[in-house]
C-alpha cells in the first residue's frame, strides 16, 4: 500500500494535485488506516495516471470524469470535440500573437495602419518625438470615435505632409513644445500657424472643398482639451492665434466669413 506521497511520485504529479483531484471527485479518497494515514493501491496509481494524461492533453477537469467512464465510441467523440476546441483556442492565441507583434512599435496600439504609417513617416522626417506622441494620442481618440473617417482624414494629412507645408509647421511646433508660455518664439510660431491655416483655407475654397466637418462637437472639445493639456505653451499659443483672427485647434474657424480647417485631423 502507498502513502499519498508515494502515489504522487509513481504517477508523476504533486501531492497538491492529488488532493485537488480528490476535491474534484475525480480520484476516490480512501479511508484512513489505524495510523491516521490514507493508503493507496496500484489501481489508484493507474487511475491517477489516466487523469494526469487527460489533463496534460488539455482536457478540462470538468470533462475528465465523463471520459474516464466513456466507452470507446463515446471517448472518441468527446476527444474529437475537445480537439476542435483546442484548435479554436490555438487560432485565437495565434491572432493574439499577431496583434502583439504589430504592437512592437508602440503606435499600432488602437490605431489603424494608415495612422501607423503616417507616424513612421513623421519619424523619417525627423520630427520631435514629443510632438508625434501628442499627435498619436489625438488620432487614437479620433479612431475610436469615427473609425470610418480615418482613411480619408489620413489621406489629407499625408498629402499635406508630403507637400512640405505641414513639414515646416511641425518643425516650428517641435521647437517650442516644451517652452514656457512667455517664450518670445511663440509669436513667430503663431504667425506661421496662421499662414498655414490661411493657405489651406484658400486652397480648399478655391477647389470647392468646403464641406461639413466630419467630427462632432463633443469629440472636437475632447481633442482641443487634450492639446491644451499636452504642452505648457499650448494655451498661450491658442491665444496668439485668436489675436490673429482664428479660434480653435481641432476645428479652426475665422469669425467672418465662416471657414473651417482641421489642424489636428
């Protein structure tokens, strides 16, 4: 007769596992002998090995009892069903692995491929990483709220970037992202921002592109607040832009005539 430790050793499991199988009522628990110990026979070893083999194969413990009592046909059907479940689990794990691999660069988290490619291009052009991070977070908000709009908005941003106008603006902003609100460079940057805005509005109006803005008011407010919280100088920069006749950041407007341009998407 075997002690619980000897039983576990013969079956290649731990004593804790044996007790767990007792609790799950998979392995009968013998009565204690006169010395107060539980004693196991060879059949218990056989049963424990069968339980361990099924568990190691991925069979849920809730199904082990059924398989132990099944006839050959029932056993084969149950194993086939479990195999289908395991294959489905493997496919799901593979999808998780693919997602994790895509997240290696960081930008892929919660962003579509168009946006990831845009930020890759920004890095190629040498823009400030701090500026890229703020832009990325804004696009995460946009992609979560209006995912269908992202491809068209990104196409517009990419065109601006490749034409060079947005490149120059990002360089200007990158130089002052962490400056103090009283930094004298902000006035010049505000002038350049306004020049960019007015050039884009003129181009859009000349091409007949005046349309309803694709982002709703709540999302615009959220994006503006995110911008204001991102840079120490952001509130002052917006005040300087307002002094030059424009308001807002995500949806920039001139009071008269009413014109719109999304500087942040």
